[in-house]
C-alpha cells in the first residue's frame, strides 16, 4: 500500500514495509505519566504526528520523558514581557493553557518613544518558564490594534490570535482584521488578513477558534457602510493550516437586529 499508519509508544519499537515512495504516518502516543518530547531521524518537530516518504531503509525515533510532578501551590513570580517594557494596563491581557501545561499570554506593549502600541505574545513551557516575547503586530505611526482574541486547542497546543486593526485617523480610517497562528512544532506563523481593508466599513466583536489540526474559524460583526448597527451582518471566514484565509462570507440574514456572534 502507498500509505500506512503506525504509532510509537514508550519503550516499544516497530518495523513495517512500504512500496518505494510510499508515505508512512506515525503517531507518538505517550504512556500514562509521560509526555512526548519530539521526533528524531527522518522526522523532526514536536507535533504528535509525522509523515515520512520511504525511498530506502528509514529510521525514525520518538523521545518521551516522565511528566514532571507539579509542585503544590503557587510558583514564584515570573516575567513574560521584556525587562523594562511599558505594558498598557488599560488593555486586556489574554492567556490560554493546553492539557500539557503550555501557556500563551498576549498583551499590548507601549514603546516609550512612540505613542502607538505593538501587540506582543509569549509562551510558557512547564519546567522551563517563559520564552522570548514575540511582536505579533509591530508598532507603526497612525496604526492601532483593538479587541484581540486568543484561542488554543487544549489537546494539540495550537493557538491563534486575532485582532482588529485601525490605520489612519478620523475620516481617513481603514479597518481590517488580522491574525497569527502558533504551531508548537514551528512557532508563530505569518501575518494573515481575515478581513482586508474596507475604507467605509466598521468591524467589531471578533471571535475566533482553532482545532487540533490547525483549521481556524473567525466570526465578527461587519457593517458595510458604517451607518448603523441595524445595517450590520455577521460575517465568517475559515483558514486551513499554513494557508491564507478565504473570502469573508455573510452568514446572517438581511433582516432583523444582530448582536455579537460566538464560535465553538
């Protein structure tokens, strides 16, 4: 067969055969009390699955480690932001955690020399601590970010951050919606537009979700001409892993009054 599936479990080894050019999909399954650390050999990264094309004798290893026993009580204070960063405490600080204890925090960072803000994120790894803060959306004159949302799939640790972006001031304002996805194997992805610039429209109430495979769905209120809430509709968009978002689609009817949407 051209495609086979297998699994690697603590302390076991397996062999299989495939036609030349066949694809093997391997799944690392940690035993109770342990966690999967990463692949070796022909596979790499920390995603629970790996696909490898077999054209010769090929070796793949999976590393597991005992799950650390959590220390009872609260830990010591740890810093997720850069030393000396000016955090805007009037803006929300978001956080999410997966089943393995990995956490992501998102916040606004105000540069002392610039009145505009950047959107920051950092990731916490159990037993290691916080990593290096990442600028999800950089500071730029006459650009502001508003109403960020963070979603994480608890089983895989995949996460996505979405936000409203406002460029310009007063009558020259352009509004759009953007996102960045986090993959535990590769880190933060590129900036992706959920809703491109629409000069006359207003957008708000963004909600976003992501599944274990990295498919993301976003919903929001969209007013095509900014005239009134009654003219608004609920729009949605979808993104496959590693690709651009599709075309925003209105999913509510044309009649009646709509309020903030939710996604699950």
